[in-house]
């Protein structure tokens, strides 16, 4: 029996997660905990309550509606004791301003397939398709493999955006039904990677080596974070690693602090809150360096 998957967003008309117009499906749960993550709601593999605090008036409607007594008013705003919250959704219904949501919806394969097929005409006209992202879509491999099978049976182009921090067997299971891999390289230095993502990078690099032996349909994504990996050492190490693999397309993803606004909604702090936006000239210099090294380099995407 195919298990359901926890989905936290389905983004229609996406132009940045593979070729053409795409539908990007975001799976909840990730083996990494990147400090700069702009989808902080993607990391926890369970449903989570989210509250837009800036607009909360402290009316207390949510307090009386919560059967777990997990909500109280502190000052003039609502506060949730998350250890008690069961994401039962009672507070969502009671909030007069619709400030509360539950992030993460359990979906079965047929429902998700029907949803992505609604935009088939856009895929066909643009050369687009479906991208599975996250979080880490491959953490849901028992759902992901049959879902990709179903997409291919419908003639859809398929892409998987991944961190690489999964067992190699997961790649083997979806290789026959994945047209494109979008593969993140967060940091080339093992200790830097561990410090800023919570895990080392040895499995990630080994999986990329093995994957490149099986397919060249891989777009490398390099997040560029000031103070972390936005430096010459990281770029040169990435070039040295990628060149022997025969992978040509690299996308540079400059840091942006989207997580800064999402963190409070989850009751979290954003570790990179004071990090400045990268200098565009520095990003362009890196792009030029990659092109000079024989890569097809892009900013964004």
C-alpha cells in the first residue's frame, strides 16, 4: 500500500525549478537544518501550527477554542505552547482574522496526481512538468517513486530537487522515472557543512559522484551565503569537484532572508537574521569564473 505524503505547498506556474512552466510539490521534512533556510516550515516532518503574529489583536478567540489549552495571551498577542499543540485546527476556525494555519497536509497519490494534471496544457506548451521539492522529497521515497511513475505514465516531464542526504538506494529507485535532478551543494568543506546544516557532506558528495555516473541530467545549485560559503575557496573547491563529473549546468542562488519572517510564525528564531544580501558584483564575478572554467552558469533558478 502506498503511504500518504505530507505536503506543505503546491506551487503552480513555477519558473525556477526546472525547464518550462512547472508545478512544484513541496514535501515536508528534511534531513538538513540549514541555518539560512528560507522554507523553515519544510524542516520538521510533522504538521506545524503557524501564526502571523504581526496582525494578532489578542482577541483570545483561539484560547477558548483550544481543547489542549495550549494557547494563552501574552501582552496583547496570542502565544502557543507547541509541546501541547496537536494541530487539531480548532484555533484556525475560531480566529476572526484567519491568522492561524497548519503547515502540512497529508495527501494520497491520486489526489496529488489529479492536482498536478490540472496544468498539463501549460507543461505541454512550455516544455515544463512537475518538480518534487521540499524539505527533501526523497525522504518520502515510498510515495515519491510511485508518484513519479504515475507522472511518467501521463507523459509528464519530472524533476527532483534534492539535498543528496539520503541512502543511495533512494536514487536507484527513482532514476528510471526522473528526467532531471536539481542537486544542492551547500558547502564543500566538511566542517563548514556540518556547522551550518547539521550534517556532514560525505554522503552528499558520494551520491553526486554515483549519480553523475548514471545520468548527466543534473543541474547543480550553489547557495551563496555571506560569511558561510561566499568565498573563493568554496567556489574553487566546487569547480575542482564538479569538473571531473562532467556536469555543466550550475545555478547560483544568492542568499535572501525569507526565513526571517517565517521563523516567528513557527515559534523559532532565524539564525542568519543579520546576514546581508550578497554583493551582486561578487555573484557576477563567480558566474564569470564558472563560465571561464567551462560551466554553463546561471544566477537564480
